[in-house]
C-alpha cells in the first residue's frame, strides 16, 4: 500500500511538472466584455395598454457564464430555449451553505442546483470551500484523484459536483485530467470546460 502511495505521488509530481512546462508558453484567451442592458419598463408597467417585457439583447453562448445568484424572497420561474435552460427565484430570502464542526446545512429552496442533483457546497474546483481557487485546491484534487481521500474537502468526500471539473461523470468521475484542469484554473486562470 505504501509503495502504491509513493508511485502515485511520483506520478502526480511528474504530471504537475509536465502540465507546468506545457502551459508555460500558452497565453490565456481574452474574454470579450459583454454588458447586458435591459431597457427600463415605464412605472405603469405597460406600453400601449399591454404589459411591457424588458428587452434583452442576445449574448454569445461561448463567453457567457452566470454563476450562482440569490435575490431574496420567493416564487420560482423556469424557462428554456434550444440552447439554454434557466431556473430562477424572485425574492428568495436566504440561500447558501453553513457548517460547524458537527453539522453541515444547505439553505434555500434552490440550493443544490437541479432537481435530483446532490447539494453542491462549493463552486466548481473550490475543494476546500474557501470561496475561490487556491493552490490548496490543487493539493486536495491530487488527494481525491490519486488516493480517494477527501480529508480537507467540503464535506470530506470529494463530491463530484465540485471536484469533477471536466464533467466526465461515470463510474470513476475523478481522473488525472481533473488535476490538469485544476492546475490550469488555479495558476493560469483558465475556466473549466463545464
């Protein structure tokens, strides 16, 4: 068992060196800055006697990302198109994650993203739940992928909702490519593919 651990550690270090040298000459892609502007609705909420929906220009799907957002209150809305699905709540009072040494709790009626999805207590790649990507997340990813050891991760279980950064899923969703993507995200600022 110890010999396997040493071999996996050496393999992980070689992978780190390879990834670092391979990415040394790669420049991060520039993201286009797009600003959504919504035309205001008159105070009456009507134009010509009919309800006036806000007008939103189209956005390029390649560069657009919308991360988790909570606006206090209640009321669920689901919408979809050929390329997108959207679920939102107007006025959700509280959403998020709380923990203590003895308890972990997801808060809010949209917590957990999609119906049937496991509650995801951290953003993609943020294995320690610190609120951003750090070198500690790379170390935790190495432990999850090569040792199946979730000690130090949110929930202590290497949950695939935040650890499977290449979204491969399957029987063994965590692979060495997750480590490479985590390295690129932490040290080069490259976004995850999913």
